[in-house]
């Protein structure tokens, strides 16, 4: 049955999720990571020794996800911290992106996150404690051309998380719900941006993945409701508050890949 409570991370095989897993393991906590990338999970298991366990799962498959969560609950009990981190981005114009890519983006970035929140909330409440952490994005606060599906999924994460935070407050829930909104971070998702015209002269702005994960872990420990773990993201939020037009101009410069609006895939 349940051993010491563990940390769960979706999308643990690379990027921010991988760093979170490494840093929690280094603190001596047992970590379980869900990811579609079995090879990435395997290499993390080797690196972390017995502290990390990888569970292969395609988050786009709701039935499989629910099965994995229930299996985990039976085998390991309820986590003390669950981090919904997995995410994908397609940088494409609205007539270029396929319907399957649109749906996949919403499924992984939003609906899988909702499935995990609902599942663990139900099981954490009776334990009297626990933190659920949703990784959104600055793209969940500021719009961006060529990223409409991603932005829609991240605005959904922001709205969902903020509403549920208020619901938990109102009902004096013992479970904490945290929203993390990173800006540019040096990971595979950023490389999708680079391949699609993210200007090289702005690359210095991207935060190192280790620093981003460290800031997230500090924020979780402090029980912060909203965490902005990158300096570039904080600057973009300040720009948005000062002038939404200026923020739109900046996102045209950085993510503004020119697309052929007449082209259909
Ligand atoms: N890197 C950035 O600049 C940035 C900025 C803002 C927000 N974010 C968010 O941070 C989170 C982590 O992104 P990252 O930058 O580390 O990206 P990443 O591509 O390095 O990692 C994403 C992980 O999610 C996993 N994943 C993708 N599809 C999956 C599926 N169907 N089932 C299970 N796992 C799947 C991948 O295998 C990968 O391990 C995402 O939610 C992303 O939107 C990243």
C-alpha cells in the first residue's frame, strides 16, 4: 500500500519536468513521472537511482490516463505534490494547423490537466493536505500570432486554475492549487520556436531550465498562489499591464512567424 508520499510530474522526460524531477530527487523525495517518451523516462530512472519511477502514458488518451492514475493511487497512495507540466506547441497559422493538431493541443495542455486535477483533488481532500501545480504560460495571459491553439489552451489553464482556486478558498479546502506561468525557457519547446523564426538576438532572454525549476520548487514550498519563474515573463506581464499594444508588438517580434493565410494543409 502507500509508502511515503511522493511527487508526481507529468511530462517528466524532458525540459522543465525533467529538471523538476531531478531537483526533487536531489532533495530526497520519491518522484513519479508520467510521459509518452519511454526512453527519456528510462534515462531519468538511471540518473536518479531508485528515487524516480517513470510511467509511460499518452496524456492525449483520457482512458489510459485515468487507468494510470488509479494504478498509481493503489500502488503508491496519494502524492503530496502533483505537477501538471506536460505540454506541446505547434507554431502554425490558423489555416495551416490541422484539426488533429488543434485537438491534440487542447487535449494534452488542457483536458489532461483537468483530468489529473479532478482525480487528485478528490483523493487529496480526505488526507487533509496536498498541492496541485498547473504549469500554464505567459501565453496564458498574453496573445501571440502563430500560436493560437497553444495560447487558447494556456488561457484555458489560467481561467480554470484561477476559478478553481477561488472555489477551494470558498470551501476552505486543505488542498493548495498553484498556477505557474513561465516565459521563455531553454527547452525543446523553445527549439520549435527557433526553427520557426524566433529571432536569435532575443535568445539571451530565455531562462535556464534549472533556474526555472528551482524557482518553481521555491514557490511550491512557500505555497505561492501564482508563480512567474522567469524574469522575461515578469517583464512581459509588466509590459502588458502598461500597454497591451506594446505587448502585442513584442509578441509579433518574437513569435510572429509570417504565415500564408490562404494556404490550407
Ligand atoms: N519552454 C518554454 O519556453 C515554456 C514557456 C512557457 C510555458 N512552458 C510550459 O512548460 C511545460 C513544459 O514544457 P517544456 O518547455 O519543458 O517542453 P518539453 O518539450 O521539453 O517537455 C514537454 C514534455 O511533455 C511530454 N509530452 C508531450 N506530449 C505528451 C503526451 N501526449 N503524453 C505524455 N507526455 C507528453 C514530452 O514528451 C516532454 O517530455 C509545458 O506545459 C509548456 O507549455 C514552457
